[in-house]
C-alpha cells in the first residue's frame, strides 16, 4: 500500500467553450480497466451525438496502466493532453472523458491541445483532488489525571486526535501516519513511563480534501 497518493473520490463534470466548440469533461474514480471501459462506454452512449468522446485514464500504485484515445481528432491533440493532466497532477485511479461538440471553427493542433487539457483540468477542479495518507489507528487509554499531558503529546507531534471518550478512564482514538508509528509508540511508552496503554487497531487511509480530514471507509 502506498503511504500517500492523490485521486478523486466522486464523479464530476465541467464545461468550457472554445470558438463555439463545447468541451464537456466528465471525471470518475476507477480502480480497474473494466470500470474505466464501462465508464467510457457510458459517456459515449450519453453523448452519442457528440463529434468526439476523447478519454484517458491512469491506474495502479505506480501508474502501471495508462490509456488514452483521440477518438478521431488529429493524433496527439486530444487524448494525450488529457492523460498529461492526470500524469502532471499525479492523479491515480481516475478516468476522464472529454466530449466535444464541434462549433464550426477549426482550432488547429495547438488549440485542440490547449482546449482538451483545459477541459480536463476543469473537470478535476470540479471533482476536487483528494490526498490519501495511510494511517495507523490507535486507541489510547489513560487516567483522567494524565489525560491532559497525553493529549498534549499527541497533538504536539502533529498526530490526529480523532475521537475522545470519557468513561471511568479517558479513551483517545488517534491516527498516526504509517511511517511514523514507531516513533509514536516510543513517545507514548516514554509518556507512560515504560507501560504501553495503547492498542493498535490496524491501518486505513485518511482523506485530506480542501483542508478537511476524514476517514475513508473501505
């Protein structure tokens, strides 16, 4: 599993006009080529009367799968610019279909490259790029007398204090970046003077989008 990557979490659509040609970008998260192909076919049916339905998608932890199509536009002027947006932003497991309705004015090769690239970027902006970070989830149990100090140390190191429960003791749910768990466990062991009152509850991705944090439910 990657410790960190960028993707989109929901479908979105954006439209631009270039010299009376309409470019409609639809973006969708996908995790397999089958999903990508089904999405592309869906867009072709939806926009069956369009002049072109150009697509590009990028899949895999190391972007092992990259596909694109110009769908009848001059070679290299449509699908590749869309793919380059995904590659340039390092967006994983995502597909974009840019639909064009010809407006009667030729754009030229440079104009096509700019228009398809711009539409793809607007589509990503509409969806909102999310950064996923792999976290280890901990439950920390402490006495009330020690809770203030424990909370301070958790926040001092920049970890995420996700939830607090007050029972006969204080129970903190904390998310720690996966590559920082060893240092975190050592710190907590020091804070509790050699004891280890924490339980590791597995790993999952946390999502940062527009400055807000949430947990991705698998």
